[in-house]
C-alpha cells in the first residue's frame, strides 16, 4: 500500500504544493478567494495545485515507457505527455471558451519549441561545443511542423471576413465549422499516416530513455491503476482551472491573448518540461527533441483536430482559426526550429536564442495587447 501511495504522490520536493491541490479539490475551497475579487490568485492556486499532479503523471509516463519498450512507449509518452493540455482544452470547450482552446494549443506549441527546447539544449550541451542530431529524422519532423502550421494558416487565406470577427468557434454549424471538420479529418489522417510510414530510426528516437523495464520499475498493473487515478485528479483540477480562467479573463487586467497564449500553457506544459529536463541532464538529445517537437506535432495534428470532432456531438463547433498574433507566434517558433537545425547540430547559444525570443514574445503579449 505504501509503495502504491508513493507511486501516486509526486517526489518529496513537490509535495508541499499538494496543499494547493487540496484547496482546489475541496468543495468551496476557492470560493472565498473568488468572492474577494482575486481572479488571478484563484487561477494561480489552481495552477499550483495542478503542478504536483502533473509531476506525478510525468513519472508514471516514464514507468510506462519502461514497460512498453521504445516504439510503443515513445508514442505513449507523447500521447500522455499532452494529457493535461487535452483535459484542460476539453473543459474549456465545454464552457464555450473557443478562443482560449485554440490559442492555448498554439501557446503550448510555442512554449514547447522555444523555452522548453531552449532549456533542454542548454542543459544537454553543458561543457560541449555542440550536439549532433539525426538529420533525416529532424527534416521529417520540421516538415510536419511546417505542415501543421500551414493548416492553421489556411482560414486567413480563404475566409471572407476578418479572422478576428470569426472568433475560434460558435454554437452553430456553418461553413467555417464544416471546413474545420474537413481539415481536422485531413490532419488526423496525415498524422497517423506519417507515424506509420516514418522510418524505424525516427520512430524509435525515444529508445535512449529505456528499452526494458528495470528492476526498480513498479508492476505494469500498478502503473496503469495509478495513471487512472491521477488522470481523474487532472480532470477535476482542470475543470476548476477553467472556471477560474473565465473569471480571470472577465475581471483581471490581462489580455485574453496573453492568458491563452502564454499563461495557461505554462501550467499545462509542465510534464513535457520535466521529462525534457531529465533527458537533458542525461544528454539524451533525441529524447529532448521528441518531447518538444514531436509533442508539438501531436498537439497540432492530433489533439486540436480531436477537439474539433469531440465538439460536434455536443453542438460546440470549434474553428481551426488563430488570431493573427497567435498565428505569428506559431510561425516564428516554426521558423526558429528550422533555422537552428539546418546544420544538423545544436549548441547552448542556439538554446539561449530560443529562450530570449520567448521572453520577448511573452513580454509583448503582456504589455502591448489591450485587456
């Protein structure tokens, strides 16, 4: 029993934050803070409550990879690494927060490709001049990342009204909804086909992490049960997070763009950041790139199209359109990834460039966009 409890709990360094988790989960725990008119404080409490649960989830994903092997385990790592984003987005979709759903997915991609990848490169290349990359694998992933960004850019080309007036969804089945459904199906088919046809070396990039279950790895059934329980906790906390997010957008002096593109994804991207930094400490650059770029690909080509399809039976029509600023931020991230991987090597200076660029973008969204 004690071993199973330790499997669910985060490492000791994170357990103090479980107080915020309890505050979020206890009925009425955040009501007093909200009633006092502190929407940002309520949102931060929810985010801090989500952190230890996300840390526990990231550890369970690593145990699952140990059991499943490099190929299936690598796919599971990417899928479950985006579980927090998916659950938060589903709750936001149910609340009708269409702009925040699409923008937060783009924000997660920006955070994965800029600060998280940048930190991973800096940590991996400590004491080294450069790090070699698998050239063919990175060309394939860069092409897929560009393709996913182009799919989101198409509405601004064909839509007859200003994209800002289209919002990112509504409750009626119109031409934009039909278009988004068709593109979602195309994106899902493209993603699955690309995964199926990619060469073995690309598909097995996460093999550096582990190939077989080690002696200290918990039993598979214990890992699966623990993951089910932690997933329920993530779903409950994400529901509270979305509720506080609604109050934050309505009552705080923060722009919706900054909240959706930078603030919300900072919490939901934590599992990828933890796995990436642990891989970087072991100089596993292939796993660093998998947990950032591949995770971003799945957000754009799998998670976002899946959300479009999930909304259809609910009468919630999510549009595959981004505000111009969010689309520009996504495009900048794609261009930078292509630029730093051109010479098939990575170094600490390039990692710092990614971090600096993200800080400049986030500062602009905070200070230069109207609330």
